[in-house]
DNA sequence: CGCAGCGTTGAGTCCCTTCAATGTGCGTGG
DNA sequence: CCACGCACATTGAAGGGACTCAACGCTGCG
């Protein structure tokens, strides 16, 4: 099995990969050590500042990347400037759209981000040669699809308060739980970005956050730092 | 190449498949004639009346299906009854969620539907043995993901009028264009279903439809039968 | 300090919802 | 055949939740 083989032979893998966050992620976790070496030779670590674009909407990108650290937001913008964030991605997610060169969305660093960039052509070749890699990417695509549809429910049918709670819940589930019930985390998004993710305005986001604070569902320290004393209570807010 | 092989040997394929709408679809279009015969032996045509459920949300379905005729809606409902349609599927789309047995959404017939049902286990086995089949399903998943994200923009950032126009545009693009600019089609959805797809109420949907009618963007005959004299004008309504 | 970026808060407005009534098409049964 | 009931759709009036516009607070930085 490919997974076992690559795991068992880390000795031959590129140095840079040994301690990489994405080493056992969707892509690199299923490559043979030979493939990993090949990919490593053609890959490049890159730091991207918060707010900077990784891939532009409408552009033809000849690169894919793995997220090693930080949070990436996928955005769609309309000609008149209206904007919608359609997904958040975390390490060790894979960023890119196989089969289609021109991107229908932009990928931007929400926080400071480190990514590992590699040539599209090379990975495309590996995909066609490696059933397990295709399976893995297929699996990620389906998970993203599930998440997208779950979010459609949030966008279409939840109230502003439920929307904000849904977002906090989403972020919280990507953080380490402090105890069985309480979770602490830093928001990777500004109020404006939260609004663009929830289909709201900055002001309503702000108001709903203070509502949640006043009702005791969350505590806030320094704007972006959030404490959820009781995740069950948080889940009750989104009634699902 | 698998595609060529299966196309070239229709003589050996099951009789039922010969004239099937899904014969060259995502699944059957990439199977070898042997696999097609195998799948055909274990598959079953089924008619489903409009409004009936094909797969229930939260249930464990041991079947996949191909849509041969009609329109299927994928729905999510909340405990309190709020509902969101997250996708429409048309012949010859594949319906099912590989890798996960329990469905997080329900599939319901929007119109009268004919589907071809086959065992999950059998197709799962074929997927793992047939790279081209996995590629094909991966491709469909990514296309559905693109569509879901496009719809998130509609749900989050478009006005009621733009939402209704977006829906009509979506349906229209799945119908045969009458001339270069004009398209005629039957709505596969009731006003209530349209509302659940757009995150609106029945009444606003109705009002926006009559607005579009009065402004001349569409003409209506018999509630469900719509004429779009000029698709360019329709596209201008959704400003994208 | 002064400014810029980000977040909060308030007042007023508007778009969509809610509630309610009316209209339309269709199948059923008298 | 028409009356009746039902499901679906339209229309109107009133209300509310989110938006718009505007002011203000906080924080970091040149």
C-alpha cells in the first residue's frame, strides 16, 4: 500500500518535507517516497502575508499548493464589487482545481500563510498515474462539497444571529478544544470578511457578536480572541 | 481507452442500456462492456413520482442511481422545518455520495423521474478497480462543487430579483435554446421549491416573477411554462 | 500628536417577510 | 355539467430584520 510505503521510508524523503504540516495531508500523505522526492524537487515554500492573493479569480494558474500554516479564504467577487467567501481552508488542505486551468474564484491569505507551491503539470501527471492520489483528491472534493452545501443552508435559511454562531462554530471546530466543553481560538477573519462569508454587512455581524457576548454564549478578549465556555450552548444557537 | 472500447462494443451491452439516457453519462460512459453488463445485471429501473423521496436525509442508503429522465432536487432540512435545496440534478447525472454511507441530504424527485438504481457495493468495487471511473466521478464532484459555490454567491449576495433571475437562467441553460437568443422551458419546480432553492418565501418569488414578466424579460404561459425572449437580457439581470 | 484601519453603536430606511385574502386550474362526485 | 374542494399561485397591507448612513471608540504607527 502506497500510504504505508511512503510512511515507512521517510529516510529518503526531502528534508523540507520531514517536518512539514502537509506531509501527511491529502496530497503528500499518499505519495510514494519517489514521488515525494520528485515533487519536493519542484516545489517551493512561500510565505504570503494576510490579505495577499494566492490565485486570482479568472486567472490561469499553473500552480497548485498545500497549506502548511494559516488560513486561506476562497472568494468570488461580482463585477460591481459584491463579494462572497465560499470556503475557508486550513493546513494541510490542498488548494487548486484539477481539470480546469482558469480559476473561477480567488484564493487569498486570511492570516499570514505558508504554502508549498508546485507545478500543476507535475501533479496532474502524478494524479493520472496514482490511483490513491486521485482517490484522496476525490475525497477532499466531496468533503468540500458537503461543507459547501451545509453552508448554503446557513446562507439561505438561517438568521443573522444563527449565521454568526455558525461561523464561530466552524472556526471553533478547527481549534483544539480546551476542555470537554470550552474552546478558545483566534478569529482568522476581520468583521468585513465574516460579513462576506455570511452574506451580511459588517454592522450586523458586529451587533450579533455583541448579542452573543451579552447572552453569555461567548466571551471576547481583544476583538479577535474568542472563548466559547460551552460548545453545546453554541450548537443550540444554530439549531442543528 | 475505456471510453472507446465500451462505445465500440455496444453489441454486448445489456438491452436496457442501449437506449438509456445515462448510457454515456458519468458512470456508464466510462465502463467497459463487461462492467456495463455486470452493472446492468444488478440494476433496476425505477419510476419515481414528483415529490417522492429517493434517498432520505440521515438514512443509510445501499444504492446509487443514475437519472434517466426528469429532475432531482437535493435538499437539507433543519429540525424546525426550514428547508434549503442545495442542487438540482438532471439526466444523465449520477446521484450518490461515494465514501460515506449515511446521507447528509435527501434526494427527491422534482418532476416525475426515471432512475436506474444499482448496488452501492458493486459500484464501489468498480470505482476502486477503474481509474477512468474514479476520474469521471471526481470530475462530476468538482463540477458540483463549482456550481455549489456559484450558488453560494447567489444566496449570500444577490437581491430577490437577481435570485429569481439566476434560477430561471439556471433552468434555461439546461433546456434547448429555441433560437440564438430565445429559450423556452417548463419550470420543474413549484413556487415553494423555488423559494427553498433561493432562500426566499413563496410570496417574494411570486412577486419577483411577475416583476420580470412586467419588465418583459420573460413571458409566462400556464404558470410553469416560461419563455425567455432574450437570454442576454436575462443575464444582465443577474449582473455576472 | 494625528492619522488610518478596524470595530462598535445609534437612528432611520427599505427590502423581504408575515399574515391574510383572492384568484386559478384541476380532479372528483353529485 | 357544474359545484365543490384542494393545491398552487398571486396580490395586498402591515410588520420586522437587516441594511444604510453616520458618529464615535480603540489601537497601532509614522
